[in-house]
């Protein structure tokens, strides 16, 4: 498993902040009408349980930014829902 560092590229994302075992924030590098981030946070509930929270942030640039965000909003539930499920499954395997 590769250790992440701030500045590393992951597909169309760049690691902007990383606190191992606690938080990972990725900044989108794809061409968008605004700036976008995807953040994962964990919190330990007990020695055997933790929560994983995934948050998408978008800072629209102008009218096109708002139109883009609301046009793709229905797809985010599906895409990010699958993504968080896969991240949780991978974490459980580790």
C-alpha cells in the first residue's frame, strides 16, 4: 500500500490535506466551472467500530458553475454512494 503525501496525484484528484487514520481531502484537477474537493473523515467509536464520512464541496464560478452543480447533483448520490461503499469495504479488508 502506498503512503499518501500532500501534493500526490490520485487519478483526477490531488491530495490537499492528509492526516493518516483521520482525514483525507482531495482537490479536483479536472476542468470544471468552479473548484471541487472530496473529503473523507473517520472517527473511532470503539476499538472495533468507526464512522466514515464523505463530503463533496463545490465552489461554483459564475452562472455556469451553478448550472453544472445542479445538473450533476442527481448523479452524485449514485457515484459517491458507490465510492464510499468501496472505500469502507477496502478498509474492512485491511
